[in-house]
C-alpha cells in the first residue's frame, strides 16, 4: 500500500493561500510535496556550514519521509554542535519509508531514520531494521509518547499530531444547524451528504481515521459503522488535498465536515480576523506519533545517535510547529497562534501499535470493500 498523502504539505498549502501570520517554512504539516520527490540524497542548504572548512566527524545520512522540513539554521545547528554533516534522504511517506527500510535492512541506505509513526512502528521494530538506542536523559514529556514494551528501546518520539473531524462553524451557523460532536453523529440523517474523508488505502490521515473508527467501535463493530457512514452519503477522496481544498466548504466545496487535524483551525483565521472559522472535534481524534531511531548496520552509528539526541533539543522542538505543523513532544513554547487555537485531544482514541501491525492490511482490505466497492 502507498500512503503518499500527508497533512503537512496540505496545511502549508492552505496557509500560503490564506496569507496567515504563522511563519510557514517551506511547502510542507507531515511538509514536502504531495507526490514523492524521489529518493536521491540531498544536502539541506547551509546544513554543513560551520567555522571549519569541512565537518570533522564525517556525515550522517538521515532516511526520512518526503515531508521532513526544518529551517536551514536548525539543520546547520546539528553540524555546529557535533561536527557531523547532515545528509537528508527522502523516501516517500511513513508507509513507504518503513517498507524501504525493511527491504534494505541487510544493506541500510542511511544511519538514522525519522518519520516512522505509530501505525508502522511495530513492523520496523519486529523486522530488525533498528539498533537499540534511547537517549540517556529524555526531556520531560517525551516518555508519555513512547511505544509500549520493547519498542521504546528502538524508537524515540519526536513529534505528534491528532487526526480529527473538522467542521466549518461558519457554515453551520449560517444554516442554523448544530454541528456533529462524535463519530456516531456522522451516521445521523441530519448530516447526510455533509462529510468527506481521504481514503484509508491512499492517505495517511485516511488510515488514521479508519483506525479511529476501529478504536471507537471495536474490531467487530467498525464495519457496520462504515456501512452506515457510506449509506449516509460520506464521500471518500484519494487524498487530504482533495477532501480539504476541494470538497470542504471552507475551501468553496459542498461538504462542511472534513477529516483533518487538530492543528488545522489556526490556518482558517481570515485575513483581518482574530479567530478560526473552523474547529476540530476533539472527541474524534486518533493520535499519530513520529519517531526517530538508529538503523541497524549503520555506517555511522555514533553520528546517528547524536542526531536522535539533537531532534529532542529545544532548538529543533521549538521549530517543529511552524515548519512541520505538528506538536513537539517536549515542553517548549508554542507559536502564539498555536498556543491559542491549536488544541490537543485530551483523550485521543487509542489502538495498540502491535494490534495495528497485526491487522492493518486486513483492515484496509475490508475497508476498501465497504467504502469503495
């Protein structure tokens, strides 16, 4: 399966279109182009600049998803602090990234990895693509996002985001109708033909939404829920950009309920306005956590460990919201609009990563039979 659709690229596109006050760096939530940009290594501009003629400790190759995006000065800070040159190698989305790591585990293409999320983390650990490493002094807050069991010895949390239903509050106010509040509400005839979501077989957020429904209705009940959802006129698109930027009423479409992220509403503050015109329904969220780790057989394991450590520094963590449109795992100050409007689900819907790994392919096939015929 390919999950090329990510939220960072689409949120950045949305932000650019609205001219919002958030400092958008690059064109990427989970950040690069929507289509994979290829797997050729690239050295971020200024990433290797130090007071030395060349890095003294060699290079560290980071294998990551196409959405990895941090400011040049933050990337250059790694070289300044460690002496290692950072080379970034993009490898598709989280699913494609994990698949590539498994296929190349006997001859890894890099030293460190960033971007494996909790929907694929157990596969990476079980397949032996990672070397055991966890920073010795984890900052406060990181451990609450750790993988359960032995997985925490191999993957270190770096950021997280909540996939949630978003509603166009302005549309519902104009119609004089109360918006839905729960997943179950979407099957109510009052919301017939009002919901659009990216598909679970073609979109990372779409997969997260499927997992949310499984977590909410159980392994024996989610299929009936999706049958009711489709019977109530839900629309399924190939990716987030079609759902949000085409079909969502905020963007000029005809669907006032869309699957997006809890961090999306700040990007709907109109020019000259002071509050979003949309909101995220925090009782409908599935939490995605992204991890970093050291690759088994890395040519530079010491440099890879230094990079994992660096991703938890205040410099990197403070840059994550405005550059990758997700929340940092450490307690750093958020940008003003994030602090005010980007909410976190207090009790996100949860599924054991091991259970996801055991049933993911099966669940997506069952979903496709129901949602796309």
